[in-house]
């Protein structure tokens, strides 16, 4: 776990370079989770930008500097949920020429389709767990549910995907 206290203290005092160092530790996770949840590179980039702006403006509200990562992920999760509410139709499938293609390599169309069928909360929890490597405790903080519930939901999500992707014999 990173010790963010020195940079958080400096960022609270208005040091933009300290905030940039903090951001550099989470920017890939922020974008990947937003992209995985929203399935649109433009929406993901906009959501991450909004998240970073809000985090920069409210860094003084961060009580525990060592929780910077989960704090900014909580902001991101709220932004993702708000953005998803604006969708009237399901997001378009990711194209192979998408900027995402370099960072994400879906093994098959079936996997992409199976993940696409998940509800928004399940996509968020799965992306945080699988792509971001977050623990159930960290995910529980972001999603506002108990860590045990996160673990059981993740197990059910993974089992559902396994069953859907296992060829029938």
C-alpha cells in the first residue's frame, strides 16, 4: 500500500505537482474502470476528467491520506453511475480499432457479450477486482456495501460468466 500522506498534505496546501503525483498512481485504473463500465472511450475520458477535477477541488475533505486511492475511486464510481443514468440505449460494442484495444484484450466475442449482459454494479465490481486489483474491502468502501457481500457477489458474477462461457457438451 502506498503512503500518500506527504503528497496529500502538499496537495491540500495547493501544490499541483503533489496532486499530479497522486494522480499518476491511479490514472490507469481510473480510465480502465471507467472504460470497462461505460464502454465508450469518450465517456470514460470525460468521466475520469470530471473525477480528477472533483478530487482536486475537494482534496481538503480527504480525512485519511492513506485512503486516497479508495477515496478517488468512490468519486469515480459516483460519476460512472451518474453517466450510466444518461444512457437511453445500451452502449455500443467496443470496436477493434478503439484506443481500448491496446490496453484490453478480450479473449473472445463471447466474453465481451457475457460481460455486456451484467448489470452496472456488477461490471463496476468486476472491473475493480479483475482490472484494478482492488480488495473486497476497498470495493465495499466505493460501492457502499459490506465486504462479505462484495465477495459473494463477485463469486456469483464469476460463476455466472464461467457457466455462460463453458461450452455445452
